[in-house]
C-alpha cells in the first residue's frame, strides 16, 4: 500500500512539472492584431507592446507579415540602434509568418531590413527572463520525494517479516515438549532443524 502511495505521489509531481512547463510557454503575437508592419506611431508602438508583455525563456515570438513585404532578423544592440543588418544573429527570415523561440535570457533585438522600415519604427527590443517555474521545479520534487524516501524503512520491513517465521516455528516446539522449555539452546537447535526441513517438505509437496 505504501509503495502505491509513493508511486501516486511521484506521478503527481511529474504531472505538475509537465503542466508548469506547458504553462510557461507562451506565444506572443508581435504587435497583436497589427502584426509586424511599419507602425503608424513609429518605434514607440512596438516598445509599448513589449512593455505590456512578459517574455520568458521558451516563449515564442510570432511575427505576422506578408512574404516579400517585410522580413525579420535578430541583431545586436548597436545594429538595432543604427538600423543596420550588420552582424546579424542568425539568418534573416523572409517568409511570413515567422516563429522565433526565445532560447536564452537577456536583451533581444529584432528589425526589418527592407528599405527604411527599421528607421520608420519596424524594430522590436525585448527583455527575456529565465522561467520562474525552473527554479521551484527542482526544489519541489526533493520536498515531495522526502516522503517517498520511506522505502528505506520498507527495506527494514522484510526482516520484520522474517522474524515471525522463526518465532512461529519455535513456539510449537516448546508447547509440544513440556520438559524442553528449561533448555533454551536445545529448543533453538530444534527450531533451526525444523526450519531447515521446511524446504525439503515443500519440495516433496510440490
């Protein structure tokens, strides 16, 4: 019964970890319904959008744009500020819509390299944080697995199960022989002898 309870506890922990991981991944549609375009309000448009979102490692940025009209590429801050495609991080994605997974924490910068689109505000800067569920997840299993460490007491239970068999076998021998109780050593020898005979008897029976 204890093994079943331990198994259920471990299963519950695994399920909660999976749920946390699934909940941690969010798809962020850049610019929401506007998509990835040259914004009417300039660069402040995407800056405001970024400020209203929380980005975590594992999340996905979805850039909605028409192929051939826009593109997206990740660049370092210097290229972002000057709106140049120098020193790109990865390849320029020209087919829309484009999904980019945020694989590491820190500041990420994206621009459109077509024409003057970046200068007109088609640029995005975001800050990615590490998953908050990542730190608690390792700590929670040890706390919940502390109860499952009760298997070590279980390893002590087999000796408890073994002790009844010797006690049950000596018990009948003193009862049958009234004079033998005074001699404890002889009863112990007799009990060991009976225990050694049990496998032989079992072999004959089965």
